[in-house]
C-alpha cells in the first residue's frame, strides 16, 4: 500500500512539473528581431529636401554684400561724422574721402566679386520676368530715361557725375533682394550696378541685364 501511495505522489509531481511548460507554449511567440527593423520604415531619417539653387545663389550674393558693408562701416567710422547741418561741400568731401579709402581697400576688386556669376543669372531672370509683364515697356522706358550708359564701366569707379542717378521702379525693387542701407541698385544704360551711396562708387555691376 505504501509503495502504491509513493507512485501516486510521484505521478502528481511529474504532472505539476509539466504545467509551466504548457503555459510557456501557450504564450505569444517571441518577436523575430531580424524582421522588426525594416529599412526605410519606423525611425529612419527622412530624405533631405531639395536645395533651391536660385535661393542659394541669392543668399551667396547677399553674404558678399554684407561682407562689403562691414568693410565700408569700418572705414567710414575713421572719418569725421556728418551732421544734419553739413553743407553740400562737406557731404561731397566725405563721399570722396570714403571712396578713396574703399578704393584702396579693394584695389584688386573686379566685376562679379559681389554679384556672383550664379546670382547674375538669377537676377537677370527676375528682371526679365518683370519687364515681360504688361507694365514692362513703361518700366523699361523709365529706367532708360536720361540714362545714356557709360562705356567701359569699372568696379570701384565713382558713379559718373554727369549722369543723373537713374530711377529704379518700385516693381523692380520689390522683385530684387533687399539691400542694406549703404547700398542701392541703379542702372547705367542697361547694366545693373550696385552703388555704395555713401561713397558714390560702383561696388559691382551686372552687364546687359535686359535688352534695350
């Protein structure tokens, strides 16, 4: 009888030892980690946005404008300050003194140093788009009014005293990159110049920006 009881107890122990295994088999199977990370899904880095080449070219142009202005400001600060009561003669003397400093500082400057070749292409497109609109003929005529042009235009030259400062239509100004206070766009003939208004000199220019 005792041996029979021992057999029953042993059988029960075997049954209990098997129970955890049965529970383990009924749980969810482990995730296959080799299939969890699928390239191009989940937390992968999104593709880079395409670069706008026109915007990049104009940003490079403005960066060079700002570099020029830093030199301008440094040199102008070495000169006596003009006041509201300054006479035309004093203003002219200030202009010429500043232009001399800038011309010496940029003695090796050449066309396209500021108007980068890439930005020239973009700016010509912007001007062409404006002039091809319904107001184009009138805008072109206003630009060319009393604007005969100057042969052999050169960087660092003084804006010609004998030529009136050309009118820039608001439509053109709105379509071109905004300049710092020290700089202005002007036309000499159909060349777009970047003029230093304090020194009255040509910082750079784009030749033949539109067809006359």
